[in-house]
C-alpha cells in the first residue's frame, strides 16, 4: 500500500482546501507522510500559481503544521517548479517537482481549446509532442529538481478526443529520449493520478508504454495524486500501484526528510 503523497495543492495556489485540511485528509487516509507542493510563482499567473508575496506565508504555515502534527503524520513542504518560471534559485523547500505547463506561449493542459491551439501552433501533434518532450528534457539540468511531474501531461484530453497519436514513432522517440535524459540525470518520475480525480482520465500518467520503457532503463518512480481538494488525496492510488506492477516495478521512491529511498509496494 502506498503510504506517501508528495504532490497536492491548496488555497495558496489553485487548490480548493487549506493545507491543514489536506494534512487531516492524508492522516484519515492512513498515509504516513504528506507533502504539499506549491505552484511556483510565475508573473501574470496568480490565478493558479502562488502570488510571490504569499510564498513566505506558505512556508511558515507548512512549518507550523509540521510541528503540530509531529508524531501523527510527517508533513513536508514542496514546490512544483514550472519551466516558465523566471527564476532558478528557490527557498529551502524539502523537495522540488519539475513540470512543464506551457509551450510556445500556449497552456498544455488548461482547456481542450488551448490544447488544440497548441497543436495548431506547431502544425501537427507530432511536432508539438517533439517540442514538449524536448523542453521537458531541460529539467535534467536543474539539480534542485528531484521529481518529474506528469510526464505526458499533453495527453490529458486524449480519452475525450485523441489529440495525440501516442503510437506514432515521432511521439515515442521524443518521449523516450526525454525519459532517458531525465533518468540519466537521476530524476524520479511520478505516477500522477490527478486527472482521474478531476474527471479527465480513467488512468494515471504516464502511459503504460512509457512506464515499461522507464523500467527497462532502470528509472525510478513515486506515486502522487496531484490532489487539488481533500477528497482526492489518495485518488487512484490502487490503480497507480496496479499500473506500476504491470509495468515491472516492485518498488517506489519515498522521501524520508533527507532524500529518497526505495519502498516495496
């Protein structure tokens, strides 16, 4: 059973519930530890990212919760860094997730219309995928980042409308190349169930074919719900574990307060 979730959001960014509510939900769900991950401040994106002036308050809130819940559940303070963010240096978070939500000025996963506009911008889905995975590879150069968030996020709407042909050799080659570069840099890949709780997918990210390749190259995984509300704190965890096992994984990575260590499923 999965006992940790390092990717969830609160009212400090685009989440629906407070950090306290998320910690309490994690405790009720039987998790041993919970990490709240703040969307990194991005100029002009305060509707879904933390406003820069609120970041210190978030850190203070998380440190207070850590002390309050000591002995009950471990509380960690994380950051979801986006490649669009202007800065490289960050405050002392416990861990950092690296993600790519924008490409060529278009949002990758905000709405179906924007996802379609992104493909039009590149003239084809294959070219958009090449650009996306190529940009994601840049995370390999950020030593501060430990986890790669929702690797194939651009397929969020594929169950509603198949925008990307994930069997295309161009798509596969681009995805595999990114995975190989990121894995070689020591990054951990999350199995992310967030789109399940929000009704867009019935399966987690990444796709099975990507996870099988990751297993073949010796890559590491963790499991996160990317919850934006307390009722989604462990959404899809059974499906995530089943997916990981089916792709050959017998363990996942757990943050212990100092670094990542393996834990058996």
